[in-house]
C-alpha cells in the first residue's frame, strides 16, 4: 500500500471514530461540546512588563473532561467490535515493518511478539485520542487538524529516527523579538494566542504540568518569548527531555541575557507523542531584564552550548563542570549574597588548584592574566577580584553587615560579569590549566599570547 493510500485510510478511520463518539454521546445524552474557560488578552492594557486579561467561554470536545471521556469509552466498549483498527495496524506493519517501533517507558505489549496489538495501542489509539480531543465539537469534523496529524504520523513512521522538540516560554524577551533560527534552536516572541494559552492553562495542556491555581496564572503574563530546540534521536533509544535547551539558557546567561520566568517546559517526541506532550521544570531566575536578542548573539550562545558537557548539568565532577554548575546556581539564587558566594566558587574552580591554601592573591593574579590583555586591564581585574573576594569572606564568616545593600548588589553584578567572561573564554578557547596560568604570570602575558 502506498503512503497516499495509507493517508486516505487513516483519514477515513479518524472520521469514523469521530462519528462513532458523536453518536455514542447522543445516545448517552452527553454533550457534543463543552464550554471551557479561555483567557483573552486586554489589548488596551498590555506591555512587556505585564497586562490585563479576562475569561471567555469557548467550545471544545468533551474528551477534554476526564469524566466525560471515561463515559464515552465505556459506551464504546459495549458496541460491536470494529476490525478497521486491526486492518490499519496490518497495513502499517506491512509498510513500515520495524520502523513502526520505538522504545517506550510504558510497554503493555511486546512489539516483536504482537506487532499489530502494539501498533493499535501505542500508535493508532493515541492518534485517535489526540484528534478527538482537538475538536471543537464531536459533531464538527476538522479536516485541517486531521491532515496535519496524519502527515506528521506517517512522516515519523517513515523516519529512521525520532524527532524530539523541547520548548519553554520565558520572560526577558521583548514582545517585538523577531524570529531567529540557528541550527536546531529557534527563538521568537510568543503569538498572542500562545500567551493567552499560557495564562489560562491551569491543567497543563500546552506548557504547564500539573494543576495551577487560577490566581497564579497572573505571574505568567510577562512571559513573551519562546525558545525551542529540535533534536533527532534513534528510535531504539528512550526519548528524554532535552539537556540542550538548558545549555542554551545557560549560554545566554553567560552572554548577559537574563532569561527568567516560571520555568515550565514541554517536550514532545514523534511518533509516540500522540497524546499530550510531557512536561517538566527547568529552573529559571525569577527576575531579569527585557531585551531583544540578535542573530549573532543566539548563534554564539548555540556554539557555546554545544561545548558545555552533559556532566556540568547533571553531576559536576571536574573543575570546569563545577565552574559551569556554580555559575548557573548563582544566576538562580534569590539574593545577592548567595549569588556572590557561588560566583566565587566558580572563579576558584577555574583559577585555583585543589590544594591552594592562600586564595585571594593567586585568584586575583591568575584571573588578571587569564582575562586581561594589557597591564591596565589586569590591574582593574585584580582590583575587582580582590573586592569580590573580600566581600565573599565577610559573608562566609558572618561579617557581611559591614557592606550596604548597594555594595552587595554592585559587587555581585561584577562577580557575575567576570565569571561569565572567564567561562566563555574557557569554553571558546580552552580551559586554563594550573601550568598555563603560572606560565602566563611568569611571562607577563595573557593566556591568549
């Protein structure tokens, strides 16, 4: 059977599924559609820093309510068996063979023993469920959605690998941000409909996992940007939430882009993701500035992210891992004192050997020669690092009261700037070794020379 014939069979089957559930709803006196609250933005009171919204009711399939969905499935079990799904399973297996299989954490049936039952459960039933849920009403077909689902489904089966798309809505990106695409990373402003979905979505249907109280939705209204990462993985491997998205966010932070927000992300894997996408939490700062990001900045961030090892995001062990991990923790801290301490740990991991007893002087000296390109720059860096380390010691030993809040904020910002510049240089040009730092000091030249 050709792909065109398969597509036609899938279209006909999905439409027959819709009509079956529509008839079952009518027989059981269940609604063809239910009214679900939907957020609507107030265009007269909306900016990058906040906005107003109201709630309107819109029609959706009763499959979006669990109790109604269960009643419809129970009614279906009482109907005569339909062999159409088994016929479709056979056609899909004959066409794609083992390409129809992917590794899944939830295995009800063994594909290699019962491939037709596996295809029915893991592929066709999910495809049908997703189509029925997408409808505005059970008695109103949606040809455009059905076509997209069928095309994506067949393309995924025909591929040797699975496509994994991970995305997160973030604050810190202007609502006027143009769409940027660098390699497999896309960054853009959210569409109006997407922002409305973020505000209203208390049940996790798009980006948020788990129920959220309605009043908490107000904090999400400042999220204006979307970062999306697309990756390919072998079908034989278990798909997982992308580490690369987290690396891109870290890389942008190293370049001074202060993304922040609620941190709820979505990962969708094809072909198996015929139900709702999976949701997880990425830790983001709760504060930051709004900015426009250039294509050059995003490209550099993607390049930097590709150099960050997985171990730095999971279980830091090496000095370079510790520097990256501590920088990320510092960005996430809720107060300047905690951030400063983590920035200093990142600097120590880069610039000092494990057995250093005296830290302030070698930290200043190594940092000045690693980052500075001339005597004037080295003197300024050494002075700043001395001030940073002095405040760090005061905080650690309980004497931070000698510094005012303004000093703490300014010195913490300087610590972030210096640690970020050093980490970026190390990622792009190579991590400094104890010997290279010592040689640079002895030569009186920077490590670039």
